[in-house]
C-alpha cells in the first residue's frame, strides 16, 4: 500500500506532457485492490496506508471516474459488448458497496487517527467533484451513517471527532429519504452533541448540528418525546442567552437555525401543557430579540427570525397549552418584550433600518393586535398610542413609499382601532387601505371633497375620519390644527345634504361630532384659528335630526368640554346625560364602549365639567331634574339622575357649589312639591342623600340667598316617620336626620336660619327624640350592648348628633332665647323642652351606660351644654339651683371616664369636669367636698406619677393624660386649692416631670399646667430655669417644622366614602362634631397642624407670666 501511495504521489507530480494520468486507466482495479485490502486487514498501520492512498485517489478523481463509467454502462442496449457491459455493471456497484463495507472497520478502530482519517476520506469521497447522490445513498443504505453516529456517541463529545462526524453526517443527510431512519436512531446522540457545541464560541460544527436537528424535527413530526423537547428547549435557550450577553458567539446561520428549531418545537403537540417550558420559552424569545437589535443592519435575517419566534411564542401562549395563568403569564411576557425592548428600538432607529425589518416589526405587532379577545392586545394597543403610533406609522410611509408598506401600515392601524374602540371598528380603514394616500395632507384634501354618488370616495372619507378621530383621541396630531379644522368645515359644507339625509350611520356621526368638537375646543384656546359658523350649524342640525349616543363612543376631554359650553345643544346634552345615568344606574359602573373602558364618557369626566363652572354642565343637571319632576318622568330616571349627581359631588366636592349656584335647591323643591309623583321612600332617600352631600360640601355664602331649602327641609320632616319605634327607624329616616343636622350646622354661619328654626321647634321631632331617650334609659346597664349595629343604638346615635348640632345652632338662631339652666334641672322639677334638647342628667346616664360611640356623642353634647351654661352664668351672674348630690352624681360620671380608652371621650369629660369645678359650688357654706374628693386626688396623683416616671414621657403617653391636666389646672385655679395638691406636685415630682420633657414631646396642655403651677408658686427658680430652656428649644423646633405642620385638615371631604349612605352620614357628622368641639384634635384625638400654633401661643403666655413674676 505504501508503494502504491508513493507511486501515486510521484505520478501526480510527474504527469505526461498531455496532462493525462497514466494510472487512471487502471483506476478501477487499483481502487478494488485498495478497498479489498482495507476491508480485510485488521492492522491499524495498514489501514492508515490504505486510507492515505484512497484519499489521494479520491482527490485525483479516481472514484469520480469509476462512478462515471458506472453511469455510462447502465444502458445495456447501447453497449458494444454485452459481456463487457455486464462486467462493468458488476464491478461498478460492487466498488461503492465494497467501499462502504471497507470503511466500517476503521470507523470503529480504537486508534483515533484511523477514525479521523476514515472520516476525512468519507468527507472527501462525498464532496469531491463528480460525487453523485447515488454514492451517498449507497453509503446510507449500507449503514455507514449508523457507524458514524456510533463513533459520535463513543467520542464523548470531544473534538476533532465531533467536527469530523458532524460534517460527514451533514453530507449523508442529502440522501433525505434513506437518511431519515438513521437520523431517528442517532438523534439522541445529536442532543448530547448540540449541548457541547452550544458552549463553545463559534464552534465549526454548531450550524451543521443544528441543521441536522432541524431536519429531524421537520421530517419526523411527532417523534420527539417530552423529555427531549424539554432538553432541547433548555439548550437552545441557554445558547440564545449566552449569545446575548456575548459569552458564547454564534454564526448568523446558526442563530437562524436555532430560531427555526425553537419555533418547530413550540408547534410540537408534546410541548403543549408542559409548565416547565414557560420560563425557558419566555427567556428565549426575549434574548433572541435582544441579540438582534444591535446587529440588524449586518444581518437582517436574524431579526426577522427572532420576530418570528416572538410571534409564535405569543400564539403558543394563546392556545390551550397550559392553564389560564400560564397562558396569561406567557402572553404578558411577550407583550412586555414588545413594549420595553422592541418598540423603543424601532422608534429610535427607524431611519437606519431596511424596509424588510420595519415590515417584520409591524407584522409582529399586528399579529398580537389580531388577538382581540386578549387583554394583552389592549395593553399593547394602549402603549402604542401612548408612543404616538399614528404619527410613527405615517413616518414609515414617508421613509418607505411602497405599496407593501402602505398596505401593512393601514391594516395594522385598522386592527389597532379594532382593539381600542371595539371589534370591527377598524373596518372602514381595511376596506379603503388600497385607496388611501400616504401623506396626511393628502388625506385632509380627500376629506374635503364632495363624495355624492362616489362610493369609493365616501369609503375613504369614513376611513380618514376614523384615523383622525382615533389619533386625536389619544392626543396625536397628524397635521396642523388649522388644516384639520378647515378640512372638517369643508367636509360638512360640501356633504351636508348626504349627511342630513342619512348617508352616515349614527356611530360615524358621533365620531364626526367628537372630532369637530375637539378641534373647535383647541381653536378656542387659540383665537387665531378661524372656523365656519355655517359648518357648526350643519353639525348641530345633524345632531338634532340623527340618533346619536354620546356615552357609546370614546371622547376627548376637550371635545366634551366644548360640547357642554354650547348652549344651543343643552337640551340634546340633557338627554345624553339621562341616557348615561340610566346606564350607570343599571350597571353600577361607567358605560363600557363595545367591551372597552378607555377615553369614554365617565363619571369623573362629567364631575370635572360640573365642578369647573365654565360650562353648562351644572345647569344641564338642574334643568334635567326639574324637567323630570314637572313632566312626570319615570321614578327610576329621577333616582338615577339624583344618584349620578351624588357621585359627581363625591368625586369633585366643588361641584356642590356649582349645582347650588345653578339652582339645585329649586330643582329639589320642584321635585318635592310641583310634581304628580308620589313621594316614595326611594325618592325620599335619594333626595336626602343628595341634600346631605350638597350641604356637607357647599360654601355657606352660596346658601345665603337660597330660600328653597326651608321648603325642602319641611318636606323631609313631613316624610320622617316619627311614629315608628326607636328600633325600627329605616335608613332613609336616619339620612334625613343627617340632613337636618347639617342644616343646623350651617345656621352657625348665619345661613338657613328659618329652616333651622323649623327643625328646632318641630314638635313631632321633639317628641320622637324624647321617646328614643326614654327607650334607651329603660335598657339600663344593658344599653352598652346596643351599639350602632342595633336599631335602637343607631337611632340613639343619630338623635344625639341632632341634639349636638341643635345646641350649636340655638345661640345663632335664637340668641338670648334659651335659658340654659333648664337643662340642669333636677329630674323631679324638670319641665319638657319646647325645642330639641336633652337634659344634663339624661346625657350623663347615656355616657355611663351607653356604648363607646354613644359615650362619644353624648360627651360632646354635654360639653357643649356646659359651655353654653357656663358662658350664660358668667354673663348674667346667677347661681344654679341644684343639690350637691345632683352635682356630685354628674361629677362622678365624668370622673369615671377621665381615663377612658377613647381619648376624645376622656378629653370631653376632663373639660366638663374642669368647667363644673370652676363654678366652685362644692365649697359653699364652708364645705370641703373637693378637699375630701378621693377621685379628684386619684386623678391628679395618677397624672403626676405618670409624668414623673422615667422613660414613660413619650408624646403619645403625655397626650393620653391631657384630660387629667385640665382637671389639675381647674383645681389649681380654685380659691381654696386642696391642701394635698402641694404634696402631690412637690419639688421632686416637678423636677422629674421637667427632666422627662423635651422639645418634641411637650404639648399645649403641659405648658398650660406649668403656667398654673407658676401662678400658684409651685415652681422654684431651678424649675423655672430648666423649664424655660426646654421651652425655648421647643419653640425653635416648632419654627423649623412649621412648614410641614401648617396644613389644613380636610378629612374625607376630598375623598371617597363608604358605600353605605347611613355609615357615611354618621362618620362625617362625628368628624364635623369632633373638629368643631376640639379644633386642635382630629377624629382620633391626635394633634393636627393648628396644635403647633396653639402650643407656640401657650409658650408665649408662659413667658409673659414669667416676665410679670420677675417684675413683681
């Protein structure tokens, strides 16, 4: 073999002059000899010589020549010698078969050099000039592919065997049908190989391995197992991820094959329902996109294939492959990639991209939008329009003025409109896509043409209006506002006849109205934009003569405002508001426009209009309610309109002012009196809730000239069923009580005075209140179990609230009329009151036995009562005619609640007790009841001990002792200060209290206490010095923090409230009562902004007192 090899080499280097190869004539015999020798030998050295000689012969075309002879001798009838032809025929195929058999042994040799030489020979044998598909097919049929797969399996994925095997298999794969079965057997080995080559940057066998896998997947559908799919998906995902982060590079053809394989795997039925694939599929689609964004110019095919993968991933998550949550997660992830990566990239690099790539991106977005039933399609659509997609689309038409691009842009816009406005809305654009111009200016020109009897032009105009309408709805301007308005004017003028005689459907008319209103609204902002008043008249006439539905289509806020500023169409808008209120009352929510809920007529939009006051919104509501009352409107219509007004006021409190300015009081009066409607409980409750919300938020000065509220108040009291037992008052009656309370509240601002008088002296109401109080007293200690969740408890709370506001209202409505001593009469001498009021001892019993909320409201009423009585006593200088026992019983109730858990109750009781102690009635006739009062001493001792204890004087802890501080101050102000006071507030106690104070935990009451201690000469010089230093630090702290503290307390006035009307009424009345009675405390007893100002004032008073002391 070696001699033949040398001869062959020498012959190759010393050819005859004519260039012929003298060995070629003996080529077939030589090949047979060498192949036979290779087949028979088991010695690797001999094999190497045979392989080397065969390699040289292959490169010199011996095999090609032998195959050519074989082919030429196949026609036996043309041969000169039949025997010779048979001989050639016999030798030809035998050579290929012998060659296939001969190389099997070397392929399985333990010598790697023999294996590699054999693989190289195979490669050259199949790839040399003259090699035919027949040769390759013979090799495959003789199982050579199986041997190569075996070599690959035994190689343990080590180079260079892997590379040699893969390139041989790549050539063998050209015999498609014959190779298919062998590939199925060796596919498991390929998975191991692809895992190896995926981790080597730019591995030479990477593309070929992926190609073999792709061949198997495409040629043998359904043959992959679930485990194989999962493994391949993980491998390919890792390849894409490493390629993205530049850890492992990948050739363009390899990347394309990876995407193709991935798509094929997603379409496999075995991959459906495999939750383990979700994360990998997500990552693969994302990394495929990211890997291409910077390479799109060099390799456009890559971005197109990555887009294809992304699109198929979305479809994969849109089927029944996983449970619903898995599908949603996958679709959401794809849309996220489009929104966060693909959309910003295409928008910023559009000028640098080829048309093919732009079309690919548009097609991807389009395919996602076509999934109209999917919420993710809506998410993508909203993101697109928020990124000025309409302007971007027409920019694409300017950059790539081809029919293909124009068709893609308009079809995608039609699908975008479908998603945004409802299924089928984009049909006009689809129908006219071929005829629409690419330039927005040309669109406007086309819109201004007369379209009579020209269906094609009419269709184009419908599409143009739809494009302009949708784009402007999302604040995109495709052309100058002046040009658009002029085009709309022209469209109305030249096509008025067709429009007025029904050529346009109602939805098209509505879009025209909204579009025209938008640009008229914009023109109003810029007075230099002209418009046609005749076109406006045509539009209004069109609105009058055609059925249109304002709530059924999206509308821009500027459009809505302009429409509500047109007095000429107020009646039309009134009917639209009625339709809207009907729909919202039946649905409970805003109208859904063909399955969409964006840019529509909403409660918030209407509320904003009414509150603004620069339009006829409030007037339209008032007139609508008046018309419904006078024209015998349906009860459910009245209630729906009233309910809508309630919602509007809740959303924008300023709307209450506008409604009152426009005469809502007169409208409610009309509904109460000038109507044939029976005043049903439903209407009573609806009017009561509306009245409450208006009175709760309206500015008092706006009510000053409105006399209708007196009649409304009388009507509500007439329908208040006071004959019912206390535990059977319905919710409507309770809301009426809330309205009456607010009327009384407004009387303190000198408005609604006559209405307040009517409430205060309503005998039925007074009788009902007395009955409820009597029923509560009968419960005795069991009253504590009757809280706001019970009938009598709820009624009792509302009665107490009404009583509180009556006490507040009486001095304003009837100054100097009330003799407050009557509230303090003994039970056996008590005379019934002719107006709303609850006696002192009744309030005390309710405070003692009632629930926490009853205690709270009753304590506020008692504080108000004692304050009025004390002011009148100081002014008129009279003494109360009550026994010491009666007075001590009141004091006993108050002392028991000084440390109550609700700080508001405790504070009220502390203030009430300090007022009674200030009268000094218990020390008359030289009695010493205060000196011997163990409860008062206990309160003061508890206060002193708590404030002096180290590590306890936090701000919240000190706040909890405010009620006791007021009691202590009241005792210090007595003419006969109890002797035990000085022993309680001794030097050590005062020093400890001062040490526990700091600039951040001191409050107004503490400074108040120290001022009285200073006046009573309880403070030493050292105390005063330390206290003065601490107060100066506190003052500096407050001034530094004043900007943060100086804010108004708005509570729930600007926010939504509870869904239950009765709970809302009660909550607000308690808030109002708390804020009026204790302006430095919120509804939970905590300091608000005004507390800091009061603290500064109290510090100033202390300093002045100190200065007076020093001067004296």
